[in-house]
């Protein structure tokens, strides 16, 4: 069974970022897009996504996506705001409203796509889950309001998880579906480098899977969920949804492992796929803030998100696949300094969405991932398992390339 996968073929390397190109073909014209951001400061998500459109993949004035940033709306002013100096330098419009960003003040859409970056900024926490209440639904609904006003829609991308609660996330997907809006969302992890370049074959039989994450249980936990999801969705039958999530912390982590509720063999394999971090036994390295999310899928698959804070500082994945003698594992590698090249590969997917009107991968992946992280956060808040009959999200995977080589 071949477990390695396709990568971007043909093209050029620009400051470590692979740029696909068709040999002998003229580059397509740049399509205008509007950027909608919660805030726009150095190295935040607005910067590492939107700035690549005007400054190039390496933020050095070189090659970038075939998109033109026509306008930007910023919800909150960053103390080191980049939107104004970049607007002066590159000539895009700083809009006072989302409607203005999409229409440039007229009665027709002036853009071919919309990029919503609802990450970073000073927003309150949900009292029930502790999740940051980024106004992603509000920003999305303002876009929808303009679409309805002008009687036309264009593709929309929404960065990271769809919302801080399930109801808003479902509303966004159902609205896009009803209005036939090409809609895509999610993390940069599925398109980041994989070392080794592991992609599970479509239709494989997965006995169990485990993903290691670190950092914030929600913000980084979501990345870990999407990393897990982009692999396990390729199992036989495709994705079927999740029926139950339980979060364990402290000594309960190791007790759950002893009784077989998560696989120590997979944990060790995923940990071994990552560069060495700290020496010692994980039992002694994990901090009190560590948490394992035990996930039961509707088709019987069991998977674990091991937020191994103290024992890991990278993202990695391992699975027990039928027909393999030992676990398959890979590191999901990121470029941890500017220009944060993995976001360039996310932009390739966004450009594909805008140019073709076809999402590079299904928004249902991010819908399910949003529901998983929300249920996990509720589990942490209540200390109880969370039954999730509403996460009956079924979809089929697609083949979309991730970054080739190493960062």
C-alpha cells in the first residue's frame, strides 16, 4: 500500500515556497479580492495571508498569488496596524464597512472573491466554553447582506474554525449552501509540509488514529483537529461524523491509556515523528494544562487529540492502518518565522477557490472540526463527556496537494 502522496508538480521555488506553474503558459490575470479582518498587525493571520497578496509569498516584493487586494475592512485597529501603510504603498482601499469593501461604494460587486480573517483582536470569551468570541458569523453575515443587496455572489474563504459555537458554524454553511456560494474555510495545517510526506490512501481501513498538538487548547487545538481530520476522512466510506467526545486531564490521561481508551503506541509513534523537544518520560513532562480529547466517530473509529503541552512543541499524526505492520506517522511541519510559508500554500487553495468557483477541499471538514473543538471546550468546562448526535456531518475527501519537501 502506497502511503506517500502527490505534491505540487512543476513550478519554481521562491524563498522556500513552491509556486505551481504550467510550462509555457501566460500567467492568468489577477482577480480582485476583498480582505475582511478582525485586526491587521505584524505576523497575525491578516498579515500572513493578506500581505502575501500585495507583498509576495516571501513578503519581499517578489512573486505572489494571481490575486489583487482591492480593499480591506478592519474591525479593530491594531496598535501596530499594517493596513494603513500597506494601503498607502499598494493602493488598495481601506473601507469603512464590509459593504464598501465588496462594492467600493457602488451598487455592484467590485471583487471576484472575499477573504475573511477572523483571528486575533480584543474580543470577550464565551462564558460557557472559554472560547474567544471572534465575530466570524457577524463578518460573514455582513458579506451575505451585501450579496443580497446587489443580487450576486462570489466565492468566500473564512480563516480557521467557522465560529466559536456550533449554531453559528452551521448557519454559515447552510446559508452558503442555500445561496450557492462557493465556500471554504479552515486551518493551514492540512496544506503544510509533512515529513515524511504521508497521505493515507482513499478507502483505507483505519483501526485508530492519534494527533499530537500543543499550545492553546482551543486555538491550537483546532489546528490539531484539522490535521487529524484531513487524514482520517480518507478512510473507507469517507467521513460520517462524531457521536461523542470526552476530555481527560491530569492522571485521568494515563488511566484512560491503561484501559485502552487511547493508544500509547500511536502516541509514541507521533512523538517520534517530531524533532526532539524535551528529554524524559511523557508522564513526567506533561503540564497540568495538557488535555487529551477522546473522539468516537459515528462509524466506530476512535481517535485522540493529544494536546501534549510540556512534552511536544510541534504537530504530528500517527495511525494504525490495516495492512501495515507498524503505525504510520508524520510531522506536520510549519515555518515558524516570517514569511510563515505554510500560509502561502493556504493562499494557493484560496486562489483556486476564487478562480474556479470550486473549493479546494470541502467546507464540511471545517464544519465538523469546528463542532469537535467546541464540544471539547464544553467538555473541559463541565468535566463531563459530551454527546454529539448533531455532528452527523458526512462528506467525501478530495485530493488537494500539500507543501512539498521540507520548510
